[in-house]
């Protein structure tokens, strides 16, 4: 089923990112502007992205994925928070050589209702980055 723009906008608003479409899926991108990333001494933008696709009209569930960038000190808090909400961590890795600061990328996956997934992600991101939790 095609994903409507309103659902994608809600998904992104909950996560705190910018919404868009890529390859028929809804993608929400978060810029980590507070991290002044550099590769080979050149500035680069540190981003995380979360998406959903293959929405089932009957169940309201979709394949929900994420690729998030973290400082090393944030990794364990995010993994604990995301796993406690039933989302699978599919990989933990670095992507670059010679980047400053050292970044760790975590990929996550779940079959869930997109807005429920978005709320879980938001809670885990806040836990990882020591932000206040909201009841939303």
C-alpha cells in the first residue's frame, strides 16, 4: 500500500526529524548538529534516519527500520532503551576511518505500527542523549 504523506509527517514529527520519501518509503532524518563531525579533517553532517515501508492496511503494521549515529558514551543507553521496548538491534558498528569524534552506528528493526515505533525510538533517543522523557 502506498504510504500517505500525513502519516509520514506524523512519524517524523514524533521522532523529531525531517520527513521525506525515498524509494516509496517514508524516511525521517535527524541532523545531529551538536556533533561537529569531521572525516579526514573535513566537516561532515552526522545524521540518523528512521523509516517504514510495506504498510499492511489490515493490521496497520509496517517494516520499521533505523540507522542511528551515536557518540560512544550514548551507545549502551540507546541499546538498553530500544531493546526494552521490543525492537531488535541488528548491528552495531563504525562506518568511517579517521572520523572525529568516533561515531558508532546502530541499526534497528521491527514490524510495528509506524507511530508506535516512532514513540519508542523517541524514548530511546532521549534516554541515550540524557534528554527529558515526555509522555507523548
